[in-house]
């Protein structure tokens, strides 16, 4: 590979497009003749002002984000947004009015499909939310234990009544468990009067999304969008409406998690993660150059190649997720025993393919195929899988 690079199948932070890295390298010491690196630039400078506003505008075009949505660049990672989503929603005027009408706390509905939505749920429980668990994985047919490899049918979901629910939360792609909820599956199931909040940290920008159906979309950048250090929230503006005269409203929201504070200052009420946002802007341009539909086509192609090998040898490669819900971003499977799995990982590393070990909570193999992974990378991996099967089955 160019620059002696490796095929990096990390779940995150993960591979970036080579052309983006080359551009960053070219401009690292002297950004477009301004005599300094973006790393050294004041966020209050005119030049940086255009970098961040260009990044925002490009993302808006790429995802066709409607005008009644704000795009915010935030810090605190995907995890920061677990708390931010809850705190900001509960402060919003419409939610508070609904709660007053009900006369008791509204429920926050959580759809738990894997480790990350579970973490989102635990975070708001810590903050004292009145949680309603809509579903929590599925029961294993063999052991009866809760497992995260599928979704129960919508008829079995325990969604609250719209007038008793503040919002519905889910994670669209479970990075650890490899469960991806089909586009619009949740918004189709939820009453349109209830805002849906979605964590898209690990599948954002991999396919088109109808933003208008969400209350907010939140994501850490470090998988499909750019370097770690910045997270993004796309928020419907009416949810940022607050009764500022009521001191109760914002008392419990730290400024760094306050979407309104960021919205009112074009994402720069304090020093933003300047370099991460700059690189995200380049990635957004890279996606725009190809089109989001192309991203989706390539993502499906890449994933199909690997799943085809798994399905061709189910006695050797055991896919962990129900076919209807398996992720195109993080593909998880096991081999017949732990020894073979270690051998698989070691031999793959000898072929310059790294970061294939499954998450510590799940074991097995996880191969992450984000936007920046070229088809050639998936090809190389598939050839390796086939050879490994031939040598070891
Ligand atoms: N949500 C999802 C889907 C993730 O994959 C991750 C991290 O991998 C997070 C949230 C948490 O992000 P962070 O590590 O930036 O807090």
C-alpha cells in the first residue's frame, strides 16, 4: 500500500480517506498561504471562521439537512451526547409544556439494541431520567439470556403513549454488537409528535438519511466523519426553544453540553476542537464529491462481499447477527474456536490487515468497513478469509 500503510479495520478511531490525509499533509505547515498551520490558528480568525462555516455548509448539502435544523460541532465525544440529548430535550419548551399538561414526569423511551444504546440508557438513569425501556435486545432461543443480535417485531415494542413520552432514543448502528437498524425503521414506528433522537456515531454519512424525521441526530466524528475530538448534533430548531425566564429550565445543563449555548455562537462559544473540525470539513467534501448515494452503494458492496463468504461457510464462519439487522459497518463473526480466532488475527496481521479482534465484551472477529475503506481493502480481506478457510477447515 502507498506510504507503507496497512489495511486498518479498526472500529474507531478509524481509517480516513487517503486524499484527505494528503491534503492535510500538504497544508500542515502553511495553510493555503496564511503562514501557519490550522493547528496554530485562532478560532476567532477570519480564516478559521470560513473553515468551520464551510464544514457546516458542506455537511448540510451532503445530508440535505433542512433549514429548520441546526448543525452543531461539540466536544465530549459520542458519550457527551448521551447526557446532552436528555438534558436539552427535557429543557425544551414543547417537552416542558407537555409535562405540565400531564402533571407528572414524562418518560424517556429507550430502544436498546446493543452496548451503545445501553450506555446511553445508563447515562440518563444516572441523571435521574424517568426511563421507559422500549426493548432490551432479544431472548436467545437456546439459553433464554438477553442477547443483542436482532430486534423484536415492532408489535412487541413497549413504546409509551405519545402524550406521556418526552422523546424516543436509539442507536442506529451498534458498533460493538454489529446490529444496524434499517433506515426509517424506528421513525416509522414512533408517533410523529414524539421527537426521535438517534445516535449515528458509526453509520453517519454511509447512507442518505431523511433528517426531517428526527428530533436530533448525534454522532462522534471518529468513524466515518473525521478525527476524534469533535461530535456533531443535528437538532430540530423548535426543540431549542426554551422559556428563558424560568431559572429551572437550564439550571442543570453544563454549558459545554448546552445545545442552545452552541447554537447561539455558531458552535464556538468556547474554543472548539479546531483541527478535528477542519479535517471533518475535508471528509465532508470528499463524500460530497462522490455523493451520499455512492457511499451507500459502496458500503453495501463491501459488506456483501464479506457476508457472502460467511454465508458460504456457516459451519466455519459464524455470523453473530440476524441477517435482517446485520451491520454494513461493523461485521461480527466467530470461528469454530478461540485458537483459530487468534490464528486468524495473527495471520491477517502478517498480511497487513489489522484491528480485527472482536470487542472485549463479545470476542470473535470484528471487521469494520467504514466509508474510507476502499473496495480493494474489502477484496484483500475476503481473499484472506477464503484462503484461511481453505487452510483450516
Ligand atoms: N455511540 C456509538 C455508536 C459508538 O460507537 C461510540 C464509540 O465507539 C460512542 C457512542 C461513544 O463515543 P465516544 O467514545 O466518542 O464517547
